[in-house]
């Protein structure tokens, strides 16, 4: 029975580690998406300015 609890505890720890990795990866993806959004917004503003200046 103790072996069963030991195995369960190991699996719980593995699950916790995987969850932490997913959390970190999600944060990195969020930051990347925010950077892409910022660049696209900047390009859109530049495009609008060019169009406005050319008319």
C-alpha cells in the first residue's frame, strides 16, 4: 500500500511540474502576442499617416 502512495505522490509531483511548465510557456506566448500586437498597431498608425499625408 505504501508503494501505491509513493507512486501516487510521484505522479502528483510530475503533474505539478508539467502544470508549471505550461504556465511558463503560456506567459511567454502572451508576451510574444503582445509584442506582435504592438508592432501591428504601430504599422497601422504609420500606414494611416502615410495615407493621410498623401491626400
